[in-house]
């Protein structure tokens, strides 16, 4: 059942996003950081992963990107993230 969860991820250490199991080769953008080197913005839509570095996001990553984690935590059975 794990492979049906939406993965919350950090892409290239500069973009907070998610990977929907329906489109496992793409990252949807939640928030970016130009200061960390992101060239994407929230209007970029999905980003093709290719060989880009991606890791599971943690609650601290959400704090760092100033995105509320409460809704994801409340529905944690639907999401995969680093605990």
C-alpha cells in the first residue's frame, strides 16, 4: 500500500514538492527557494525528475520553506514523508 501514498519531497535542496504515484516521474511544486538556487516557481507546474536529486521531506523542511504541515500531518495515512 506504500506505493499508493503521495510522497512529500525536496527536489535539488531548493524546491519543496510532492510526487503523486500516478505520475511518479514528476514533482509538483509546493514552494521554491530562489535563495537556495531554485529556478522554478509555483507556476512552473510539474517538473520532470530525470536524474535530479530528490529526497523525502520532513516536517522541518516544511518549516524551512514556511509551508504549513498541519494538513499533511492530519492526513498522514495519505502521505509518505521522513519522520
